[in-house]
């Protein structure tokens, strides 16, 4: 082996570069001298540049706290965080590479941004390694901080042979109970308890993104974790332990703390474990045990009522009323799940999996099935019969005996009046289905925190009486349509032709007064009217008058 080969092997071994990178550095040296430099001379220059074999050479290092924009520096630091290599499209059509490290010395820490060939360094280092950067330069980063850039003329040595006095890294790992609003650099170890696979979405600028989420837990609590971009593509499953670095916290719409893993964060599976009880097998809940904001819900129920799919701005939704021997609840089926309604009939036993719960606009808890929810039919399910459910839930009463906050109450009587003084239409957000406010030329949704496309809904107020008394009943959407004998399209056509919102009521009112009606619903005290009201959930119109 000649001198050139020996020196080449030493440069590769001790210089922290791959053989291909060393060859590229040699060719650059030779090209700079227009071919006048020999292979050995170019290799010797590269070895000197990498700090090899020159014991007498003193390297002048700048403290990280003294880095300034638009100036060259030599720096050294110990690796605290590693952000993996990513490729991007350059303006000239080529492919660029970028990665970054957080390094620290005894004066502080800084982000070291690695470009193109230097970006490969992120794949070779680990936490606690020392990196020596020659000919880096300072640049102002986000928030006014100064970053160190390693470009084409920069040189990086991992764990150089020269002695550099650097502090040891201490892992600053936080527990879930200590998460707070506004944290910008969170390191956390947790277990995945519930996982929601990636979904694509459109950003306001029209570009497409991807996100996933999971519920993470440690010995101190649980937190919702949102994964964005490349982190969302990581394959995870319940029971996996994951380590997150440089994550950040945000407040959710429900004012809870969420943890976000973005493009400057790192997520990795780990063999480390925490002292946690084994994950419980998914168990079927009873309806009475479902609370708002629960996720990963599984239950076995019977269908009590179905509502046909209807359009909203981003697709379609449908709903069903389901019940077991503990209660009833509305289940909202979004987009592709809404078609399932067409296959369901009253009394069908179904299994609902991977649903989530939230409050409706009326303050009632609902379950929702999105992209990853499931409705499974035709199973031999252990659930009470329809007759037993209805018998156990519905309590038929006379109007005089109704009490505040009673649910599943059935009353029978006749329609005494239809209120023409209350608006027939109300508007809801086409995204979240909550009521919206008219703010001049726009409709504003507080839940979505922005202007939205509203959806028109029916609301009818009527007086129902039996031999013991009368009560104001309020019916919404499909129940209102059934009482009026008009669907939403017919109502809107009448209003459009007459420019009078109350005209649909006037056209049907005479035929409704005195008509027998059976209602199932709940009783609620109204602060507005200072009396009990009956909120309709199910309607049975009888053709015969009393």
C-alpha cells in the first residue's frame, strides 16, 4: 500500500468523512489549482483541513454565544438534539438536502444547519458526540436567534482527535403533568395508548399536508399528541414507546394542552419503557359511561332511529340514535361513513369501534365516527332486545307530571297551536355543526374561530296539550320536517318564492291544529320563557283528529 493509500485510509477513519466525501474534497482541491496539485498533495491538504497529522496547529474557536450574522467562524459543540436529513426541491430543479443539530458549549447552545453534503452528518452523530465545524457562518434565524450554517465551503469533523473542553449533555426530559402552554422545546418519553393514522388535509394556501395523532401516557398522566409532516408517516401502534425531542405545546379549542411534533421536532420509537400497567384490551362501554372528549370508544348497541345523509361544505353526514339498557345517544357519521345509514334499520344490533365523543350544540354528549371509525353489522352481539331497550328507557307521562331534566319521556296529545312569532330557520356551521353568528356579510363560527359557510336548519315551536295541561314543544331538523310535512328543500322554495320566512308555517298551520301527535324527548327548564319546555327527539304524527 503506497503513502497516498495509507493517508487516504487515515483521513477516512479519523476525519469523520466517508470515502466518497474525501474523494470529492480531493477533486475540489485539485480543481482549485487547475490540476497543478498531485493526488498526494491534494489529500495532504484535505488531511490538514480536517485537523489530522498537524499536532502543532492551533484552531481558534468562537464561543457559541459570540456567533454573529454574516461572519465566518470555527466552532465546536456537543450534540444535544438531532433533526434528520430532509430533501427539498431547489429553484433550479435540483434536489437539495438539509439537516440540523442543536450543539452546546460552556457559553450556551445554538442550531447548526447542515446543507447538502454536510447534511449527511446528521445520520452519523448521536447525542453527546462532539462536532468541530470549520468555516461556518452566522445567519439570523427565526425569532431573532442566530444560527450557524454549514455550507459548501464548511468542514465538519465528528469527535475530533484534538482536545476540546465541552460540558457533558444532560437530558432535559419532562413529564406529562408538567406540560404547560407555550413550551417550545419539549423532550418527552411516553407510551402510545390510542393511535389515529395519517389523514391528508389542505392548508389555507391550497397546499396539501398530512397529520396523525395519538394519546400518549406516562406515569403522571395523558396528553393528545399531534404529528405533522414526516412525523405523521411514522408507523405507530398502541403499546409502542416513543421519544419526542423539540416538540412544542399548544392550546386546543377545548382549552386543553396538546403536544405537537412538527418539522423541527424528532419522533422515534424506543426500547425504553415506563412503569405503566399493561394496556387494557378494548372493552365495550355502556352509553351511560360515555363522557365528552373520550376517544377510541367501542360499544354494542341497537339502532333506534336513522336520519338520512345530508350535505355539508366538506362532504356528507348522517346520524342515528342508538341505545342499550343504560340509555340512548346520537351517533354522527361523517363523509364515507354516512352511507352506512342506508343499510341500517330500526332494531339492528351494531358494534361501533374507534368513535370519539363531544358535546353537541345543545350541550348533549354525542359520539362521532370519522375516517377510522367502524360500524359492524350482522354479528351475534350481546345486547338487549329493542323491546326491552324501549321499555326500559321510555317513560310515558301526562303533561302535568313532567319534571325538569327528565329524559326519554313520551307524551301523547294534540297540536293546540303553532308559534308564528319565532324564527323557522337557524344557521349552523357546515364544518362542526354548531350555531353560527351573523357578523354583517359573513357568518362567524366561534368553535372554528373563523367565517364559514352556514347550513340552514328548521326549528318549529308548537303547543301540545292533553287532558291534564299543555306544554311548549320545540322540534329541530328532521323532527320539524315531519311535523310540518315539508322537507328542507320545500321550505326553502316557499320562502324563496314569497320572501317570507314564516309562510311555510302559515300554509300548513290550519291542517295541523287539533292533529293527534306522539312525541318522545326530554324536558328542560327555559330561562327565556320561565317555564318547562319539551325538546322533541322523535315524532309520530297521527292522521286522525280528536
